[in-house]
C-alpha cells in the first residue's frame, strides 16, 4: 500500500526548475549594505526580459531580507498574482496584501525544493543574496540570468559567495544594451562539472597568512 502511494506521489511530482534573474554592479553586488540599489537604474524603462522571465515561473522564492525590501518599497505588485514563498527561520506575520499569495518556508534548499515539488510547482524564481548562494551550494539552481551594470560600488550585498568546489556553468547567451548593461544567461553544470568536481584548494591563502 505504502509503495503504491509512493509510486503515485512520484508520478504526480515533477522536477522543479530553479532560476535566478537579477541585476548587479560589475563588481558583483546586488545592493548596497543599506539595501539600496540606486546604481541599478541604468537603462531603466528599456525591457530586459524580466516580464517574459516572470511569466515563465509559477513560484517566487524570496529570502526574508529581500522580501522586507520589496514590502518597504511597495513592490509586491511586480509579481502579479504569482505564488510567493518567503524563506525565514523566524515567525513572520504577513500583512494582508490584496491579490498576493504569501507563504513561509524554512529548511535546507533541498527540503524547500521537495516541498515546492510536492505542491506542484514547476519553475521557481529564487531571489536574495544569501538565498541564491545557499541554493547554489546545495546544487539547487539550474539557470542564472544576470544583468551587470557598468559601475563598481566596492562594497555591498554580494550575489555570489563561497562554494564547496568549483561550480562550472555553461554559457547560453549574452546580450548588451545601449545603456551599457550586459545580460548573460548560464546553465549550471558545464562540461567540466560533468567530468567530475574540481576540488577547491580551501583557504590556501588563509593558511599561508597564518603560518
Ligand atoms: N539586484 C537584484 O536583482 C537583487 C535581487 C535580490 C535581492 N536584492 C537585494 O539583496 C538584499 C538581500 O540579500 P541578502 O543576501 O541579505 O538576503 P536574502 O537572501 O534576501 O535573505 C536572507 C534571509 O532569508 C532567510 N533564509 C534564507 N534561506 C533560508 C532557508 N533555507 N530557510 C529559512 N530561511 C532562509 C533568512 O531569514 P531569517 O533571518 O528571517 O531567518 C536569511 O537571513 C536586499 O537588499 C535585496 O533588495 C537585489
């Protein structure tokens, strides 16, 4: 009986695609330390594919800090009526936002993906610096679309962080805009990834410093 239930469950669940769509400074920051992102305004008003991307996802997974910024700016409406999952390890009190479907999840990226798959989600838009980094480390990101703005801000909230081993990406496409924005799309898992993981010489620099 249990095995039959398991088989049925497997049949109804589909593998979730997890994508990142974000903008950064050329030196890789999503926002300034105070959560502002005035430096991302270059090329504003020109379509950069966000509308099409958003139309392709059925769930938006936001780190709590990104959610806070979205709420503060009153930008929740940008997501239309899409299902929004906010990740947080603390109790969240969602305001009653008309038309929005908000829910909270917590756990490892694998657990979150499993929960989303179990509820029928097919394509997730994963957003937030820590969130993206955790999902990447867990092997739970399939695609990254990053639009780089030609500005160096020196400090801020980074898109990428430490990884346990080299993560190889496959370049899909790059396009540039008259404003100087450069948008690149990558699939995670390039040819090198398939050959085998490249071990990272962890903290080699730190060791030298300390010795
Ligand atoms: N330029 C862009 O395109 C772009 C895109 C996204 C975000 N941003 C900016 O980036 C900044 C936020 O990035 P961030 O790196 O600070 O944080 P974040 O990823 O938005 O939020 C981090 C928080 O999310 C929660 N969280 C993450 N993974 C979780 C998990 N597996 N289970 C439970 N909770 C989890 C935790 O919340 P708790 O502490 O509540 O437990 C954690 O502290 C904001 O300024 C935002 O506006 C910019």
